[in-house]
């Protein structure tokens, strides 16, 4: 997992092994060994690697693409929770991990936003109303 993630992230960032080595203060050979799975960095160096690629250390080490194909480790704060199926009446089940991270409970109201080019987004209604009020307040001050 780690070696594959490191290799994919480095290639996605269009960096050479030398580029990565220079950023975290190791040799190019160390990067090559990590990418081949011959060895692993210590925790401090692993943390530096995660920072270079803007991912969490946990995701850098443990991320598996799984059923979603050959996708990369997501950046910090970004999540890919999986695939959901839309029911006959348009209902979906929000994955448990998403409900936990975003503190969504039974009975909560969500706003469904849409952009024909970008897709759909869900947002807790109280967060949406707070943002809308901030925008309204700023508009009246200008």
C-alpha cells in the first residue's frame, strides 16, 4: 500500500525521486527503496512525505483504492466515501463514515445543491443558512 501510494502521488505531482528526496532531506535511493517496497521511512520522514503531497500520514500508509478502481490517496480534508445506489424515489444512503465525519444524524435536514457542470452537493441546512445570512449581511453593508 505505502509503496504504491508514494509512487502514484509522486507521479501525479510530476515530481522526480530527486525532487521528493530534496524536499524531505533524504537520498534519491531512499525514495527508490520505499517505492519498490524494500524499506519504509521512519515516522518523522513519513510525516514529511505526507505534508509534501498534502495527504494524511494514515492515508499515505494505509489507503487502498478498493472497489473504486485505481484512484489516488485523497488530499487532507477530502473524502471519497464509496458508491451509493439511488432508489426508485431518489433516496440514497449516506455512508456511515460520512455521517460520522460530518456529524449527520437521523432527522437532520440537508440542502441539496446542484451545478449542471459540477454535479450535486449536500450540506447541513443550518450551515447553508449561516452562509446565506453572512452573504446577505455583507451585501447590505456594501
